[in-house]
């Protein structure tokens, strides 16, 4: 390795995310990290280091990469084809793949009958040029995007520097609303948050709350999102946070489509992608794209980042995301399982792993709120999720029906005489817990109704427990088992009755709940299963805004 004083890792801002350093020789470092997109990386460090990187990959470097893969596979038990290779080189991806395949597997990648091919998805090439933190290259903002996931002190032996405060504004825009939160990524402190409601509608207002103050309701005219954004920045400036102190803006985007397997810095191109995939989520993406454009125009000095809800799910196995429809149809219209709540599920994996000191491998994340979904996460990788092409699929939700026979849509149109839009509205806004209970979409009202003897409310609860536990078992099957289950979001965090009802349906799998621990209310992660439960059950409050802010820091920091 190069001298520690010259180590490239020391020349890039250190971060405090843990990783395990498992291999090194003169040319290659290999390590495990917490990045869900790549649990094992192989990093190439040429002998001449980063000052004299050449376009061609020397044969000895390829051999060293192959040796590292084989050695780490031996030490960790990870399959040799399960690595993501980070090559600081300009070599063509296909050539690199071919050589690695021959070195690691001992066969040509085109060999007949090869069932374990190294694919280009496992190779990520960085520009063959010197770079420093934040410098732009062919791969974009390369340093923050990649190195933010590394525990650099373990790589070079240097103590990490104190993490610098970064103040980020997180925006979640809807068709007639805009939620915001101002926080810093180092201390996780929330300075201010609020929501702009009824944008473009009479009776609009802004609800605002500061960390050291009370709540305010400001009745102001909000004819459009641009006016709402201006009011938000004016309010934050009055609180002492003008545009000079806000260092980045993170935008939650509901649907990333086929363009956002990870969060990306806003450019003309990436903003265009948000609009291009908007037909998959028309009520959200168009408004979100408009708000991003407004922020760029009004505050050009502040960088913007797109964080898509679908990103975490994008790289799930094809057998999980592909629908059994004609290939020409699904390819033309980009029909597949995209999922949702990915930012929340990603946060749940990260926080649970930290809370349990890494003692979690197969986790079912249960994001149970008015909108609800499950995610099967194996060692940081999303293996399956319950929402599909749209957020209508999967669990029974507040007003959404969840999974039903697709032919029901045709029947309602042909026999019932309903239009496409009427069926869409029925299934998204008039179904779910609301339809079954006949009382409310709010689980608290339904629980109260059941306690008072309302049979329809009790049926709504029973169906929710049954369907949720059924799909938890389906998620577990995608990982061939599970060792951890986490409840989160509005219902998951706050309803002890709902948690217990779901867990009891899973007793046949060895799930046991400590009923006293389940009744405890807390804003902190906590275990609610018994010591002899075969599956560890937790409640972990989600924090999508923090996860978005951390992505902003990684890309703009």
C-alpha cells in the first residue's frame, strides 16, 4: 500500500460509518461496508497511486483484484460472484469483466453452461484521473457519493476527523401540499419543520414549528408551490437560517422509475428524468419536479439532491420484480415492481443494524401507516417488497385495497359500469380499512370501534392482522428465513394492539412478543420480543428526513 501520509482515504473527508477492513496487498484493498447497494467492495489502488493512474488496467492489478475476491470470499463465505468491484481506472467495463471472470472463475465469460457469471452490474468504473473530495468527473460527484459509506479510519489507521456540521433542508412536495424540515446531519438536530397545506385552494395555511419554540399556524395565500417555497425560506430566515446557512436541499421523489437506482444530484438531465417517469406517479412527480425547478431558480447557490422512494428496491432480484406479462409490453411501458417507502426501509436497516451491533442478517421491515409496505432485507440488500408498479399493491391500507384479483378491475368496468377513473378512485381512496370498517381509515378509530363491539371494525382488524402476517411470511420466504422483524411508521410505532395482533398470527413461526415491553411508548429503538422468541422483534421509529439529509451530505458534502 502507499504510505499512510499519502493515503487517498486521508485526503477525503472522513466519515463515521462503520466498515470491516478484511484484505489488503500491494495493489488492492477489500472491505465490507454499510452501503446497501454493495455490501462488499474491492477497491483498486495502483502502485503509482492516484497521481499517475493510467487508462489501461495492468494485468497484475486484475490478478490482484481476482485474488482479493477469492480471499475475501473464503474468509467471509460470500459467493465469489457477489462482489461489486470499484475500479479506479479507465478500462472498458466489458474488458474488465472478461479478465476478472477468467481470473476468478477460471473460465471464459462466454463459456457454455456458465451459471455464475460476473456481470457488468458488479463493476463500477471511476475516471482514470486524480480527484479530490467534491471534484466532478465522468461519474459525477465521485468522492462524496462513494467514500461517504466507508469507515476510513480502519482502512488507513488514522483517527477520523470530527464530522463537520451540514445543514440540510428536506422537502416533500405533494400536489397541494409541501412538507419541510431543516436539520443538521452531524447531530441530527431538527431546527424547524412544517407543512404548507391547501396550495392552490382557498383556506391555505402554513403550520410551522421550531426546535425551541411552539407551533404556529400562519394563514397565508398559497396560490402555487413557488409562493409556498418563498414563504418557507422567509420563515426560516426569520428563525436565523438564511440561504447562506442552508448547504443543500434534499427532495423526496415518490417514483424514480428506471433512472434512480440511487440518489442523484439535480441537473437538467436528472430533473428531466423525474418528469419522464411521472406517468407512474402523476399526482406526485409533476409537483415534485416543479418544486425542484423552483428551488434551482430561486436559490442557485444551493445544491439539490433527488432521493427517490423506489431506489432501494430497484436492484432486487429479477424474479421478484418482473411481472409475468408479455416482454414486449413490459419493456415498452417499463412495467415492473418498483415498490415504495424505500427511504424508510433503508433507514430501518441502517438503524437496526447499528442498534443490534450488526447482529441482523435477514430482516423484514414493516412500514405500517396509512400507506403500508413490507421489505425483505438481507445483509442490506432489498430482496422483495409488497408494493408493486404503484403503491396500491400489497397490504390492506387506510384507504387502499392492497392486492386483489386483477380481474376485479375488468369486472367492475364491464358489469358494474364504472369508468377507469372511478375504479382508480375507489381502490385508492375508498377502500382498505375505511371500506371494511365503515367507520374510518384511522386505526385508532377502528380499534375503539372494535372495543365497543362493532363487528365491522373487528373484521377490519382481523383482516389487517391476517394479510400483514401473510405477507411477512412471504417476505421471509424471499430470504429463506428471517431473524429480525421491525415495526415502524404511524401504526407500527404507536399501536401496541396492532403489533400484538400481527405477531400472534406469526406464533407458528416462533415469534413471541413480550406484552409488557410491547406496551412501552418511546421514541427510541427497542426490542419487544421475548428472550426465547426465534425472531427478534423491534419497534424502530423511522426518520426518512434524516436519511434524505444523509444522502445530500454524501453527494454534496
